[in-house]
C-alpha cells in the first residue's frame, strides 16, 4: 500500500506542475524573478520564518516525533499551486503570486530537502531519521521542476496548444488529488480518528502564523500583502506528500502532512473569500425614478 501511495503522490505532483506551467504567464514569472525585493521577502518568509515558527509551535505543543516531522515537511515545501487563484479570489496581486509561486517551486527542489534535514533534529528526539537529501532533490527535480518547465514552455511557444490543455490538465490534477486523498484516508483512517482537539488548535495556530508572516513580508500595498500571505499560507501539498511517502512510508508523518495540507487548503480558501468580499466595491445605489405626472389639460 505504501508503494502505491508513493507512486500516486509522484504522478499527482507531475500532473499538478504541468497544469501550473500551462496556466502561468511567463511574463508574470519574469517580473517576479527580477524583483529582488519580492524574492528576498518571499525566500525569507517561506524558507526561514515559516520553518522556524513551525518548529517552535511543535515543541510548544509537544507533538510526537513523527507527527512533528509531517508538519515540518510541509513547512519546508512552499509554492503551493493554489496561491495564485486564491490571491485572485482575494482581489490581490495574482500576477505577483503566480511569479513567486514558480520561483519557490523551482528552488524548493534543492532547498526543501536540505531544510528538512537541518530542522528535523530538534523534533525527532531519539527517533532515528534517514533523510537522503540527494535522492529527494533528484526526485523533486524530475517530478516537479521538469513538468513545470514543460508547461511553461508550451505556454510560451505554443499558446494555442497550452490553452486547449489547461482545462483537461486541471481536471486530471483534481481527480488525482481526490484519489490520493481517498487512498491515504483509507490506509490511515485509524490515526485520523485519534486527532485530539488540541491538535486542531495547533494546526489552526500554525496556519494563522504562516498567513501573518506572509502579510508582514508582503510590502507596502494591500494587493502584494494578500499575494504574499496566501502564497505563504498555502504549502505545496504535492511535494510534501512525495517527500513524506518516500522517506517516511507507513508512519504518522504521512497522515500529519496530509491533514495539515487539507487544513491549509481549506483555511486559506476561507481567508481568500473573506478578503474578496471585503475588497468588493459596493455598487452605486440606483437613483429612484421620479413618477411621471400627467398634468391636467
């Protein structure tokens, strides 16, 4: 079962990255990649502050070692593909969110495995960990960066073909995500039933902390702050599950990563919807039509 889950996680990641590349404008990526202030703030927020706050909260809540590792996996995996559409819903700078997401996705293949090994020590306790950074990076380069570049290339040089493939690619990614979620739930539903209320409080605290880090790092304008907040709050669940199922199969790390990924997905969507409603411009009231009076002849 663990081998099947791992293979499905990798296939899902490939499909998601192709879909992201097909629907992401190359100009948005270039604009974000050349904005060193945006990149610096995004890297600091996603690769330093979020993992550090995650470790602090996990130690505070005294999470079991393998559960803590599951949360940490998502903490070091930024660039979730739902960041740009959520930013659009929130009426933020969706172009900046898309460009930042692509930058984070491309860099996470090399940075995330190394960060996982660096931050895992304080959480593992006496639990032995075998984190093969080189193997993880190679898997992510082939399963994440390469499909992303294929999608971006089609979008750049074959826009008509990319436009035809976007909808089927999104549907395929959605179906694969649902199938993967159902498979993991079926395999580890007993662990899911054991989640205590304090654990849910901890997950919500972590999600709010990630969004707050992004908001504080987003710059001066509200659109940029929304983009950074949502891009930082939504972690890359596909990458996280590939790492979890590949390095820690059959452990609570897989369940923890899956559950927190779902909490982040839904919680960030609710935040985006709330921002979108607040940012909507009210329609101007329609002036009442004066009654037509027929004068006496």
